[in-house]
C-alpha cells in the first residue's frame, strides 16, 4: 500500500532523471481534484477562489509555511478573492513527485 501524497515529504531532486513522465503525471493528477497540467505538462496549476482578501491571505500564509517546511516553493498569483498556484521543479526541468506532494498538501489545507 502506498503512502498518500499529502503524507509524503519532498526530497531534494536535481536532474532530468527525476522528471516524471506524462503517464505518471496523469495518474497522480487523478488524486488532485481541480488541478490541471499546464505549459505542455511542465507545470501543475490550480486557481482557488475565496470569499475575501483575508481568507486569500490566510491560505497564502499557511501554504507558504508548508512550502518552507517542505523546501519546495510554488509560484503564486495572489488576488483579492483568489490565489493561482503553480508548481514545477526547475531543477528537473518539469514536474517531479515533489510538485504533486505539495499540491496534495495544499488540497489538505483547503479541506480544513
């Protein structure tokens, strides 16, 4: 039995050998409702709506804490009532397991 993505931890990855193939990305994407592959499968993205700026910033700050703890940081677009999240692993030139782990942790945060 495999460990759920949101219970795994990121590990340092560097080099194209750690880039996930398209079929692995598609399989992992099924575990992340509302997330999409973008940029020809090189990024994992989601736009999360909120009711107001306070809720948006509370989420952004909580996600920043998780990203710091995992040492894997998303690109964020922060707006009044939404946050655009984009994960990609620059050191592998595309998507890695770390991107899906952090997206799952973001989902877990949204469920709280």
